[in-house]
C-alpha cells in the first residue's frame, strides 16, 4: 500500500471513529432497535442554536486577525456563485421525474448549505490538525439565501399556477432573516468586533464544550435520520441516487476548482463540503411559504437522511483525497 493510500485510509478511519460521528450511528441504531431514546425538541433546538453561535463567533474572531486578501474575496464570490448555479442545474435534472414544486424545493436545498455538516467538517479538520480560515464561516453564511431565491424564481417561472407569485418579496425577506442565517451572520460580526480579552472570557462556552454539544446534536440527527429514511426509500431510486451522486459531483468538482485560487487544503475541504451539502433547516422553513405543494417527505429526508450521513462519513475523506491528489 502506497503512502498516499495509507494517508487516505487514515483520514477515513479517523473520521469513522470520531466520537461525535459514533453518536450519530448510535442514534441510527436506536431507531432500528425501536428504542424510546430521544433528545427533547427544545434541547435539540437550543444545541443547534449554540453550534451556530459558537462557530460564528470563533469565525469572526479568526477573521478579525486575518488580512483581507484576494483569496478571501475570491472564496466569498465563489461561494455565492455556487449558490446561484447549483440549484439551476439541479432543478432541470430533477424535472425529469418530479413536479415543478418538488424540483424547485429540492434544488434549493442542494444549492444551499448544511451548517451542521460544516461544523462537523471543522471538527474533522481540528482532529487532523489541518488549518483553516475563519472567513469560511462568512462564505457559509452568504451561501444560505441565494439558492432559496433561485429556487423560488424557477418555480415562479415554470409554474402554470401563478397564485403564489405575489409572495416572492416575502420569501426573499424570510430567507434573509431566517433564524439560522441571522444567528450565524450576527455571531460572526460579534466575534469580529470583540477584542481578545473579551473573547477569552467566554471561551469555556464558545470553545471548551463545543465538541460535547456536537456529539449530542449528532445523536439527535441520527435518531431523526433513522426515522425518515424508511419513508424516503419508498419514494424510489431516482431521489435516493440524486441525494448521493449530486453531492459527490459537486464536492469533487469544487475540490479540484478551488485549487485555482485557494491554497490551504482545510479551506478547500470546507468549500467542497459546502458545495456538497444540502440544507434541511433553512430551506424547509422557506419552502413552507414558497412551495406549500412541495412534498417535505422528499426534500427533508433526502438532505438529512441520505446526503448528510454520506458527507460526514465518506464525503469528507473523499473530497480531502481529491484535494491532496490535485495539491
């Protein structure tokens, strides 16, 4: 076995034996054993808000110590471009089998990002000792809303039923003021303006307990994923295949292209995982308003029960392998 293959296997084993990820598998097992194990809904919501707050604040702190370079500007622009382009081609692929509403909702989800996948990837990078920049949190924040807007535009343009067209302004407002988007941007700004002494004062909250909360949250995600997976399997192979193939294509393509203007492999992996991930928090909230006829039993399980587990188990080592091959 070559040194390169040993390194790839090392990343895979390290990732699959990460305690946070093992708690995700514990959640899946609990569902299959029909256990009554569950995380209270209010606790789960608090933990998700905490993770966003913590990662946003730490990103802002790192950004405050960074010099704004052409690479950072390029990363921000590339992230926005991805959020605009990905939902367009995803929509036309999905229209082969699905309705306008379902295609638009799923395309929005796959053009947007999963903050929890991003946070889990940061945990993986820290485990491997691979550096990354705080500006990547800003990239994630900027990628959340554009795909929702593109998805709504596509549905509005191709939908013969124009009754929901008047609510477009409301949808744009909702996507920009969505709780997760607002919290990550707000935390980023607070972290940016807080001085080092002030940041050190809340470090036990923002940093020391982070991995513990991530483990509990992934346990909850495992339980929820296990519950939704059976319903999605009944929908057929088209959506199941899409939920794996599109992330692989997006993640590997960005892993290669990001090398043109991003040097650090950590930043390239985060960009790749953002391209490969799918939103199951912000997009479903927006689609309740934008596409009430779209089936949540499709776009939520696809993002949460298929794409999310794939990315945090096999996706991260795969994209990092592609990055190192092209380094």
